[in-house]
């Protein structure tokens, strides 16, 4: 009986040793996976820092040079103004000068449109304090109360944002003025 018990104990001991070896192998594999994961984390953190720096530099460059195309377009308008002024001085032809200035004005409006800068159309419409600034109120029977009668200074939008409100004259009832 003792032999059987010894054999049983030895078998159990062998099974435990095998389990220990398996667990040690698993621990080694997990340690290896952990090392690989840690090194990958370090790589990703380095890459993230590089991307942050690159993004910061790109933003800085965009702020600094973002208006370059717009500036070039405006410089072309200035060149045309200079040519028109020089031509007007030389020829003395006032009508040609006016036509030249009108062409330049249209070119400038075209450039503004190209960059999504557009005039806010308010004349004849109900006064909107988000797009216009009332500089005067007048009594008139030609327009209903609170209607833009006259634009004193045009307003402009950049895409859907008001960048300069229009300055306007608004109709009012007689009681409002006094």
C-alpha cells in the first residue's frame, strides 16, 4: 500500500511540476506581451507628441500665411488701380477712367465673392439687429414701421457670420420718434 501511495504522491508531484512549468511558460509569454505592449505604448506616445507638434506648427503657419491667396488677389486689384490712375493722368479721359474704376470695383467684388465674403441685403426688409445697426429713425409713410429705408454703410458676411453689420436708417411711427 505504501508503494501505491508513494506512486500516487509522485504522480501528483509530477502533475504539479507540469502545471508549474505551464504556468511559468504562460508568465514568460505574458511578460513578453507586456514588454511588446509597453514598447508600443512608448512608440505611440512619441508619435502622438510628434503629431501634436506638427499640428501646432501647421496651425501657426495657417494663421501666418492663410491669407496669402487673398492677398495676391487684392494686390492684383491694387495693380489695376495703379494702371488706371496712371492712364487717367496721361490721357485725361474722364469717361475711360470711370469705366476702368468700375471694372476694378467689379473685380474686387468678384474676389470677395470668391472668398465667400458677401454683402448683406437689408434695404426694404424688416430691421434685424443681428445683421444691421440702426443709426437713425425716420417717419415715413412709404415703408411700414421697423423697415430698413436706407443703407448708410453696407454690411458684409463671411460665410454665415456677420463680419460687419450694415449701418441703416429705419422707418418708425411718429410716436416712436418723439
